[in-house]
C-alpha cells in the first residue's frame, strides 16, 4: 500500500473509500487509550480535524512530553520517522507529527477495511 504523502491526499483517499469517519473513530479510540482528553465528532471537517490535532500535539510537546511519547507508542508511529524530523521549530515539528499520526491511523483503518 503506497501511503499518502500529504494531508490532502490522505483525506481524499479516505473520502474515496468512504473511510473518513472510521479514521476519526480510530483517532478517538487511540487518544482514549492514551488518556488524552480529545474526542472528535465523526462529522468533523478535515481542516478542523487537522487544526485541533495539531494544537493537541503542540500542547503535548510543550507541556506533557511523557503523554506525547505514550500517544506515539499507542498509535505506533515509527520511531525512525519521528527521529528524522527537524525539531528546531516546535510548530513545524507538531505539524509533521500530526501528519505522521494521521497517516499511521489511516494505515490501520485501510488494512482493517481490506481484510
């Protein structure tokens, strides 16, 4: 499965396969497992989802680093991919991590759909 390389491509693919709501459900499930109080409405617009998720990741990076690491572990974001990111600008780092989270969650949803 070739993974989407942009947020727009990921969302387009999710909508084409009618799996966008399942992506949101998967995010909610993993955030609940990580004890992070973020619960998205299943009908949230993609731009709003990205914005709220980015804010949450940024806040976790700044104030709750242990919770941030736990979330990445629960979602199973690749440690190599995280280490490869440039950490000089926290806003850009949070944006890149947000995309990695969405892409990993998309992988889970896509594989479950294909099984």
